[in-house]
């Protein structure tokens, strides 16, 4: 059985083909059978690729042109092991006769370094190589921002939901931020009022002369001194002593 399979595959393999007319001789076999013909790909990887093709879970949507394959990743322009008809496979495929403006859409499925290309127009399961992500050069301003260290707010730590709390949607997030801003404005107003009150108190203190007593300029007349408590005691003691002396003198006169 393995010998028969090898002979069949050898008969179906072609060293090179020209993909001049996409859709002229489309692949009519199954995608799983096509991937199984790539025997250099590990079996586990082939199983994953077959499942993803069956579910339509592609990694990239590309445009195939005469000179390249363009998508969100960068690919080698060469297409190899393309399936035609029922079970024919071409090792190398050329598209030299395409017009420079021609473009064919396709889907790419990758597992590790193994990538499968399936053009939409004909479904010819093929293989390509991915080189690097096609990341556009960032503007200078974005580059400077990327070099700066991230703050806690950038990391999402300040607004992260507590354990067991559902994430906020956009409306709730906007309301939460507005409420937070209103609270900050209220605190700022209270601080401003407290500062104004403190300024007014200092002004009244200075107007009172600094020691709490009204000055002559404030009331326009002299201020009579107010006797202290010890002064009253001394006055009463003196009066009592004078009265006692008068009374003693009267007794002696009698």
C-alpha cells in the first residue's frame, strides 16, 4: 500500500507549472487530502492546519500579485506545491505572465513556520513562507511615546476592576470618570473657600493690631484700660484696711 501511494503521488507531481489563468483548472480535491501530501510537515502540525482550514480560521488575508504576496505579514513571493485539478501538484509555480496590476485574494493559515495559501478564486491549496510581520514605521511622536516609561494609568492598574467585578463598558466607564471629575472639582472648590476664609481671618487679625485689641484708628477714640482681676483684689483689700483703721480709731476715742 505505501508503495502504491508513492507511485500515485509521483505520477501526480509536476516539477514546475505556470499559473497564468487563475480559476482555469481549480483544485477539486479536499483540503485535508492536499495537506496530507505535504509529508515533510509533522503530523501534529498537519492535523492543526486541517482543522483550521475546515473551520476557516485563517491568520491573514492577502493579495497575490505578480511580484509578491501582501498582507499584515511579509511573505516570500514564491508559491510552491500548488494543487491543480483533482490531485495534481506542482512543485514550483510561476506567474510571470500576470499583468503588473493583477491581484488575487487569498487566505493564509500558519502553524509555526508552516504556512498554507488558499487563493479564493480556485482554492488551489499551496505553500508559502512567512518572513516577518509587516509593521508600518511609526511616526516620530509615537516612537518617542513608546520610549517613555509607562505610568500606572497606562498599565490599567488604577482602573482595574476588583476580583469578581465585571469589567465596565464604555458608558459606565465614561460615567465613572465624570463622577470622579465632579468629586475633584468639589474638593477644589472647598479648598478654595477654606483658603479665602483663612485669608480673611488673617486680614482681620492684622486689622486688630496683631494682638486681638482694637487700635485707636479703628474706633476713632481712646480706649479706657480695663482693670485686671488682681487690681480689683488689691483695691478691695486697701478699702478694707482703711475701714478697719477708722473703726479702731473710733474705739480708742471712746
